């Protein structure tokens, strides 16, 4: 997903989009904490008073972009879930899609997860994150049959994918392994390993209960 970037110096029938595009470019260069609202205005070619028609402050601009980040994730994860009817394969495809989103939309990823936005002040962010949870829980529920175990599995798979995405971003893996394709595959394999561990633990628990009777 890309927010359209308008050339500077033009009149803005789409001022909001111009400011978002400028902010995304600045985040790509400096990270989510490395720019001011005034710099975004200069990059967009508008006066420093212009953004207040749409954004109360820099945080409001970042919140708008974070919502776009959640929307793009939801689109990508929904596409990943259509890749199979098998819940294990679906969860593995989600993990790989998570890594690819972080790599292909790094600015949106950084804003969504690393900008320190307060979900208490911006409940719309919590709602957007909750929508992702609601989309994915039916998949893990099919694997566990229990809502608490389903949530636990989703957290573990998501955390592994998130960590691998950061490893890739920060070049923390040895050369041959530090490629998008390799890390996507690792995320999928980790999801399968977590599912297999769950199945083994459940089977062992049932075995102990059986022999305890």
C-alpha cells in the first residue's frame, strides 16, 4: 500500500493525502520520531498552518497513517488466509505475510508499531488492532478448540513473526539468511512448529489424564 505523494508547490484539493505522503517519506528516511509537523509541511509544499485543517498535531498525522497501516495489514492477512482451507497453512501464510508487510511497507510498519502512539488516547487504533484479532482468531480456534488456547497460539505466532521481521530490518541474521524470502519461510516454519508443539502438548495432556483414571 502506498499513500499517493503529490509534487510540492501545487494547490491541494487533497491536502490530507499530501501531508500523509510527506510524513511517510520522512519516516522512511528518519524513523517515526525523526521529523516535525513543520518539516512535513515543507516536504508537501504547503504552509505550516495548513495541516491544522486536518491534523491537530504531529501525533494526529501519525495516527492517521497507523490506521492505514492496520488497513493494509488486514488486506494482506485476509489474502493470506485465502491461500488454503487448512488452518495450519493459513496461520503459516499469515506469519509470512506479516514479515512481508514489515519489509515492503516499512514506514507504515514503523508508525504502526514503533511510534509509541497511545491507544488510550486513540481508541480507533485499538479497534483497528482488534479487527485483526477478530479475523485471525477463528483460524487458531479451529486448531485449538478453546478460546484461551487459540489466543495464546495467535500471540505466539504473531510475536515470532514480529521478531523475525525486526531481525530482517536490522540485519541481525547471517548474510544468506537475511533475505525476505528466507525470513518469510522461517516465519511460516515457526508457525508450524508452534502448532505442532501445541498438538503434542494437548496429546500428552490427554494421555496423562487417561492414565490417571
